[in-house]
């Protein structure tokens, strides 16, 4: 039983739970879209006085900020109480491809080459994290949503804009992985 | 406060399941963009297939939410360029940081504090979008 919890949870169970979360949010009168929180945080900092895009009643979005806080707590609980601390079981071919980019095989959930303190305090490592975050924050708002808002919520409602956005997500991800990674790693 | 508590609980479930299914791992995102495993496609695919069925049922039976209001799905505004360009920019960042906005904060809870930098710059990216929004094609 314990192994059952600490091992990696299977894809269909994860997919079902994510879908259930979306329907609970809909049932509670809201919708599943995580990146809106980034806009809410900007608005809550008071920049709405100068920039119209952030001038809205951000307090109406407190439910989503609570969801964000819950997600942080969930990550903490998973690590502290439900984790086996085994390396992520990715495929051999991915390990080989990443080795060519000088990224070593998983020893935990994330690569030390990107997320260790050594990486954070190197110029290149810092820039990778900063650029990655910037592109995610800028792109999700430009596209009007992220993986949750478009790939899950939007596609579930068969919306064309979401399909276009998801195709864009993959074009960007493939270009980064196959053309830009060999240049920066 | 009690009204908001249910959203906190849903967030906790989200954080746990995303971590436990490796969906917050940079390695898994790489595996996905290299088409070397079904895992991430299985997660997203299952969520979307059950999502499509559920949304169709809500519309078919005109279900109401727990406030008693009809559940409505608002169509997103028609456009191509903003979804494609914004999507590509997002995708570049998704592959580079190995995280989309949800997993970024789940990782912070897990203890990968380097993700705080990703999170702060994601907020900054959203801020810059708000500043130059009117100059971008939509």
C-alpha cells in the first residue's frame, strides 16, 4: 500500500484527477486557468493605477490565489509525506539525448544543472531561469491562457482559439528543445 | 474565508497529483517534446477526453453550479495571431524552464527554490505584456 502511494502515479489517474479539479472549479462557479494568477498578482501590487490591463477588481480572483497557495502546499505534502525520492523514470532515449547536452540522468525530480544553487548563482544558470520564467509569463498572457486554461479547459470546450494556442505551445517547445537547446547547453 | 477554503483544498490536490505523476518535472517535459514517452500525453489526453465528455454533458443537460446559476462557457475571442504568437512564446519558456505556471509554484512547495526566480520573472513577463499590450498584434 505504501509503495502504491510513493511510486509515480499512473498517467490516467493523474489525468482524471486534473479533469475532476476542472469540473469542481466549474461547479463552484469558476474556471480552471492558472496563469491568470500572474495578472492578479500584478494588479494586487497596485500597478493598475498606471496600466489599464491591471486595473480590475483583483479581489474577485482571490479564489484562484487560494488555489495557487494550495498548489504550493500540495507540492510540500507530496515531497514530505508521499515521496519515494527515487529519480524520475524517464525513457533511456531521453537520458541519452540529454547526456549529449551535458545534462546528467535524473537523481531526483529536476536536473541539478538547472535548479541547484550552483546553477542559480552562475550567470548562465540564472539567465536560463529568468528567460524561461519571462517567456512563460509573457506568452501565457499574450495567448490568453496556459496549459490549464487552453490545453485543458479550452480544448474540453472544443474552442478553436485554444487549439491554435496549444499548437503554438508545441511549436515553441519543439523549437526550444531541438534547435535552441543544442546552442545553449 | 470558508468560501475560499474549498479552492485551497482543490489546489492542494492539484499540487499533490501533479508532483506524484511527475508532471512538474523538467525531465518529463523534455521527454514529451522529444516524443519519447506517452506519459505526459496520457495525462493531458485523459484530462481532455474526460473534459470534452463532461462539458458536453453539462451543456446537454443544462446543469447548474452550486450557487444554482446555469453553467455557461464563454467562447474566447476570435483571433489567430495572438494565440499562435503567444502560444509559441509560452512554449519556448515551457521547454526551457520545464514548467508551466502551475508546476512552477508546486516546485517551490516541493523545495526547488530556484523556481522562485522562474516565478518572479513569470510575473515580470506578464507585467511587460500588460505594458506593451497595445503595441502587439492581437
